[in-house]
């Protein structure tokens, strides 16, 4: 017997570029998370902060300002009350997605009623793989190829496996991502879940309120000029890949009884999910079997899904997904507001953004009934989550 | 000029749905240990920002804030040293000009007080239309009067308008006179210094949102302030306090009260600013302000750096013993227990004394629990760390042993000999003697080099000074440990050689002893006290003797008279008082009259009462002579150490800058020695 877990609301900060002139070059990852949590609870002011049952917070690099058991640290730093517990978790790019699923499960089994789930990644402060020490057996025992630990190289491998997914089609997808994000910004789509934040800079405090990553002036020509940094003659470029970014945010999930008690207005309901493992060398393949398994478990077909928020780690991964499910490259069903290629991909945070955009889509499209968030994950994994309008 | 970091006013903009916002950040580019201050260049930076803002027709609102943990802590004190009246007036005018321009900006301005906000920081905030305050802003204060100046960048004129006359008086005059008391943010908000009080976690974001709602007309601020409410009473209280604390020796509190009253009674702002400039021109170049700036830097900066601490690692202290569990020993014991939180052995020869010691120590911990400063469980744990014993066996293993038995040489000699039998080889031993020779005390020890002097002042919990005595041949580790313990006990340590009565008692005895001589000539006790207080000192000799204890003062007097018979004398009258067994000179239960046992037995050689001036002169010349000798003999290495000790150990007021500075400023040292006592680097710098 399971109860329902509802998505109530989500808040994130503008995504910054991970560099020394970026939005958050002088701001701590935990402070970014605190801002998002407090803004979220301020919006859901009927919920007493000390009634939160748990704070599940993801980060890939769990050291420094992303260490110290983030969820619990944030409960204290955000002033939720010392009785609110929390934990940190890591599933690389799917960190926040996993946090949300875990939070949903805690509610579905009736153990908890109100859970904050989200993530943060300050890639400027924690460059990818800078703080890890891969076991030498990965290579000595031929467990993975050297390319498996370099995400761009896995994307090149995926190109090798899917010759139909050409550089040109990937650039086309990337351009679409930029155009869709630019339109969504102009339409104020992100205002539903992006809050402004004051940040330190060398020039004093700044107030930032729009994503820093998008390049609105992108053209097919400018994309075509870029070279792959991963392989001579490669197809994966800075233009058709997600960026290196800083970002934070999270969502509030609630049980039916909490919805009733606090008069909450849920947007959607967690139905089911699937995680899969795939070859680490082609980790971008992950969303395909993950989504297939999810559909199989729920007895649905891709046609039963109205919208898909897919993390755009690499265009090749997205185009392969579209091909697999027979969807045209410019389908409205997938990433209607653009994705990580235009908006940026602060690893463990991104899963939360997908959920927020899915909820926003539900808000703006009263006919939409089912949606999926899906991601590829480092070391060869895929994740897919099914949500239904509440 | 100093090479201190300059506070810059950085301007950024954000285009928001309500329009274009300006964010003005005060930041000197350093971390919070070097707070933002306002000097000439900072004001120039503010003016440059205003030059940009004034013609901007698209800006809808401004937020002024500081760097992490610091808003701004006011004027750059170092720049004040040696300022003349014209420079002071010009400094005041420049601040008024820049701050007034901020005040006149044609859009809403919010000062977001994110951190420490003192003096000029308060004033720039008051020039904004609104103020938000962070729960994390540690302190807010107008400290100027504490330094014998006053808030002269609009503080005395704007505070009464914003928070009312009573709050202005209490924060601008009463608090500074009360040991420079500062406000916690909750109190500052409650007094009306801020319109909104936001949690530090998202303070700036909330402040920006507040500014946006103000611009959008979604929020308004109501301030119902009657500047004259409670004003008369507050003025009278503050004047009484100024009289009591300074005896009129500094004009600053009185001028500040006049200015606050002028504003509270509706005085014109422009005229008020001119009056502030006039007041600053009078106060800043004056002896009192210059001495205060010197004293502030000595006690807040130089002493905290512990300039004489040897550069070797101190001994790690994992167990402490206090020998002698009387009142002072108990006070010393509980202080170590609270600050070091290590096992403590209280050793005495008398079980009953130990019983009282336990009552005292446990009682002090219970008081902290009652005030919510210590948890029950922690108090239980600390109580459990203490052993009360009559045996030296328990002292074994102590790393730091502080001795506080009665002042008898042979007793202390035996004590150290006994100690040497039980403590580890590396243990550091300290004596709290106030007047005995440490060399003599340790002459027969196998390892005298590990014994230091560590002289507390009474009452131990209140008095911020410890004289750290450096006997000849002492080990560096012992001295380093003494300085480290002083720091951990949160006391200021001043180093002194192993010389009779060290610094404070020696100078006080010479000074007060000289004043006491006036009794022989038929001068009245109260006239003598009044004359000494007239120098701005907290109390005259006879009130002080009563406070210290007549017998204690007498013992020190005898020790000094033995050591330096040429200039210290225990005359008949001092002997009479010291051996009277009375609780003081004045009988406070009988209207403060002199006890008849003393009055009726006074020896008056000749009835020719000294005038107040004669008393002051005699006392000052004597203390100048003594200070000169202490410097010449190497008892202290630097006149600034003497001043630090007198400020913190004798409660000498900041506006006198201790004693050496005062003697220099008033020309006494020049007259006597042809040179000043304080010589290093123009006094203020290290």
C-alpha cells in the first residue's frame, strides 16, 4: 500500500557560468542552496519550516562548501530548526533527481510528509573529477575504457555507435535549445521558479536574476565553426554540449495529508521511475533503456507521455533518444523550454531543474497529463521518472 | 598617512521589474578582521559614486551595504592623531557634504546593515531613507563619546529624528560612558535604528525585496517618533552619569548632549551640522581625544598582539592546579575552569576554606546556568573536573600551577619547594604575588626558570589586566605559556620585570602615597580625594584604599618602603589606617564619614592644608618620577606598557591615555625630564 507523493513547488537560482568572472565565483555552494530553500519556504509560507521531515540534498563533489552532510547543514544554515534532519547524496548528474525520488518514496511509504529535495553543484569551485581518485583496477582489469571517465569522450563514443546522429543534426538540436530558451525567457516562463540572488563580486554586491549561460545570438554558422576538444575530427563541441556551471535549487514534496493540512496546491504526482546501468563508455545512451523500462513498468507507450524534460548533457545523447522513440528533432514534446545546452548543467543540481520545468509546463498546458524527466549519468547510467498531473 | 586599506564604494546595477536598482557596496578589499573605515579616500570614493548616481535618470532605488560581517565601523582613527581644529572641522564638513548628497538622492535608499556598524557606519545608515538590519550584525554603536569626541557626521542630528531623543541620548552618550557598551542587533532594532529586521541567512536578498516593494508601493514604513518623549529625563540621567564617570574632565559627553537636545527640540539640520563641525573642531585636537585614540590603540590593538610574548610554543595545558583556595584563589580557579575547561585541582591547607571554594566555584557556574550562558549538563561536567584537596599528591600532573596563598615569603618559598617534588618536569608554575620578589621566592629551587609571575587584579572576573612578571633567567616556554594562558583567560597581559609591586601597585602607591602626605598638614580626607578625582581619575586615594582593603594596601606600601626607602614611606597616618582593621577609611554605613578611630588619631605635624592644585602637583610629580625610574631601570620596556596597565589595571580613563601619556600631554614630564615618557613612534603606532 502506498500513499501519493506530490510535487508542491520548486525554486532555483539563476544558473551561473563556472569561471572566475561568473555569477557565483565569490559565493559558497551552501549559501546558494540556503537562498533557494528559504525562498521556497517563503512561497509556501503555510508550512512551518520546522515541520519539514527531511532535507535530501545532492552534490557530486561532497567536499568543502559542498561537504559536511549538505542536507543537514542546510537545515541548520537555513534556520529550519534543529529538529529538521537532512542528508547528502550523490548519483553524479542525477543527484537531485535521485533526491526527489527518494523523498517521494519516503512519502509514498508513509514515513514522511514534507521533504525538501534538491541539489547544488559549484563547478567553478569543484572542477569535474578534480577531487576524485579512481581505483586503478578500473583500467588495469579492463573494467572500463579510459574514455569512460571523460564525459565528452563518452559522447564521441556514442556518435561512433550511432552513425545516423551526425554532427549537423546535433548542432541543429543545440541551436533549437538556444532558441527555445530565449523564447521561454522572453515569455517569462522561468519566473515561476527562478529567484534573484545577491552575490559578491570584485565590483561589490550584484543582484543576478537571469541565467548566465544562454547564448542568444547563436547561429548555425557559429556552431559549425567549433572544434571538438575531445578528439581530433570529433563531433562533440562546446556548442552542442552542456556547459560547466554553478547552480542550486530544490523542490518541496508532500503527502496527501500534508497537502490537506497546510492547504498546499500540488502540481503533479510521482508515479514511478527507473534507473538503469549501461556501458560506461557510452553513458549518454542511459535515458533510452531507462525510459523504456519506465514505460514497460507502467504499461504506457511514449505516445501516452505529453512532455519530456531531458537533460541535455550532449546533443548526441538527445538526438539518439529522439531517433529511438521516432520523434522528430524539433518535437514540442521534448524540452519545450530548451535544456542544459543553452541553460547549463550544474551536475547534481540539474535533476531538480527538470522537475521544476515539468511542473511549469503542467501549469501552462492544462491539457498535459503525463510527463517524464530523464537523464544520462556518469559511469554509465540512465534515469527516468514519470509524473502525472495532480 | 597610514597604509591601511581604503574603503571603496562599489556601484553595480540590476534591471528589475520595478526598474533599475543601484547596489552600493562598502568594501576595503580585506577580510572582516580589517573592517571598513571612512577616511578621506573613502569619502572621495563615495563622492565618485554619487557623481554617477545623481544624474542617472533611470535609477529607481538604491541599496547600501557592506562586506561580509562588516557594514562600516566609522572614521579611520589613525588619521585623527595630531589633527588640528581646522583639519577636524574640514573632516567633519567633508563627511556632512558626502552624506547629505546620499540623503538627497531622488529615489528610495535603503541601508542594509549586514554586519558591525559603529560610529560613521551608523551615520551613513541614518542618511538613507530606510534601514534593514541583519540578525547577524554583531554590534551597533556610537562609540565616539568613549573616545572623547562625538558623532559629527550627522549622528547627533539624525538619531533623535529617527529613534527619538531618549534613544539617541542613551546610545550616543550613556552607552559609551558605560564602558563603551554596544547594542546587539535585536536591541538596535527595538530602539528603532532599523525599519526591518531580517534573518542573516538571506538578509541581502530580503533587503532587496523590501526595496523593490517600497518602490512598487507595495510596502510602506511607519515611524511614529516623538523626539522629545522622555528627553528631559534621559538628558538629566546622562549628565549625572557624565559627572560621575568623568568629573567633567572631558567635554565630549556634554557637547554631545547639547547637540542631541538641539536636534530633538526641532533644531535646523543644516545648523546642526555646523554645530557638529564646531564641536569636532574643539574636541578632536584636544588632549582628551588624542589620549583616547592612543589608549584605544594600546588596549584594542597593541596589547592584543602580545608584543613581548616569546616566539616559542607554549606548554599545552591539560590540567591546572591553584594553590591557596581563598577568595582570590577561588576566583582564579573558576576563571581557569570556565575558560580552559580542563581538570582543576584546588589545594589548600584548610578543609573549611576548601568548602568555601567549592561553594564559590559551583555558585559561579550555577549563576551562568541561571543566565542561560551555560547548559546544566556542561556545568555538571565542569564541576566534576574540580578536585578539592589538602594534599599535594593531587597536584601531580598539572601543567600550569597558579599560587595564590597569603603574601608571606617563607610560606611561598616552602610552597614552591613542595610543588617541585610533585609536578612534572615540564610544568609551568605561576605566583600571584603582588609585591614579593620572585627571585627570592625561587632561589632554592632546582628549576627556578619555570616560575613566572602572574598577577591578577581583584575582583578577578571583572578586572581585565594581568601583569605577567618576567624573572631574570626565566625560560621562554614559561613566559610564552603565561601569555597564552592570559589570552585564553581573556585577560590583557602586560609584561614587567621582577621588581617590587610591579607596575600598577607601585605607581598607584607612589601617586596616592604622595597625596596621602597632605594629611600631615591638616588637609581633609575628602579634599584630597576630590583633588585626585579632579584629574579625571575614577576615585581618590581613600576610597581606593577602602576598595582594595586597607591591609592589602598597607602590605604593598611596606614592601615598597622596604625596597625604596628614599621615596616610599609608610608614615604614621598610613600606618594608622593600614593597621586599623577597619573595612575602609570612610564608614559608608554612617553617611560616608571618616571612621572616628582614624580621624581622632591622625598625626598632624603642622596645620597648613594643601590646596587641590598642590595635591595634584605633588602626586603627578611623584608618579612621573616613578615612571621615569621604571623605564630607566628596565622594569618595563616601553611607556606604553605602563599606560596599558594603568588603563586596564587601575581603571585610568581613556581620556588621560593612562599616566605617561597624560604626563607628557600636560607638560609634567617635559618640565621634570626635558623629554616625554612615551617615545615610540609618535605614541600611537607599533
